[in-house]
C-alpha cells in the first residue's frame, strides 16, 4: 500500500524505529538520516503521492478506453445507425450502419450538431423537443422516440425512427451526454407496400 501523505510515511518509519536503510552499519547514511529526517520524509511522501497520482491517471485512462471500446462495439453490432453525442448534441462517435447511411458527410460533421447535418429541416423542432423533454426529466437512461425524415449520403430525405437516450444528466464539457439511434424505415415501408400490392 502506498502511504497517502507525509504523516503516514513518518508513522511507518517511526513505528519501526529505524532509518529506511538496510544496514545500520552505514554510518554516513545514518548521519544524513538523523540530520535531514524531515526533508527525507517529505521527499518520500512526495514520491509516494506522485506514484499514487500516476496510478490513478493510468487507471482512469484505461477505464475511458474500455468505455469507448464498448460504445464502438455496440454501435457496430447494431443494425440502427448509432451516434454518441456531446452535451451540445455534437457528433462524437458512430457505428458502421451510420457510415453506410450517411457516408462521407459524417466525417465532415464530426463535432458539429447532429440535427442540422442529419435531419430534414422540418424535423429539427422534433429533435429540440426530445432534448428538452429528456433534460427536464434529468434521468439517466430515459429515452424518447419519434418518426422523422433523415438525410442520406446524397442529402436526400428518407423515413426513419429516431430514438434519443439521455446518458448523463449533468455531463462535463466533453463527456458523452446522449446516444441517438436512427432506424431506416425504407425496408419496412417497401415490405408493407409489396404486401398490399400482392393482396
């Protein structure tokens, strides 16, 4: 266990009634220890705190990498176009289905607001309503859905079901706050049309 501060380091050393050296015959080191005990303890404590902080940062970095990997796996496995969004609704990450639907327009839109780039103008008030309602609920995991018209890679509108999920009600600036799911309704509509024509 790494001591948390100078007082813990001091307590450990004094409880053992020994200088932090392997051999008591090291007279010079003992002399240095007796004269500079306070400075040495402070240095040891500082080193311990640096090691603790470094371990914490490494753990946080690995945790964030695992979180991004999970989001990426979810997005790629879904048949829906999945997007992670920042608190302002800016595009952060998306899956393979989104790439197929929206093409190079997504790369150009990274960091930009979701709705103006991917939804038809008439549907943007719907997006705002979903966001406002979920913000008012302030419940992580809450979601709402609505049918909209999205814009494909060529900028042409197509019917889609939009589901917006609130991930973090009080996010930091760059944290993922929303997940958006867009399901292309064209295959379903075409199937319904074929069924009616065959009836």
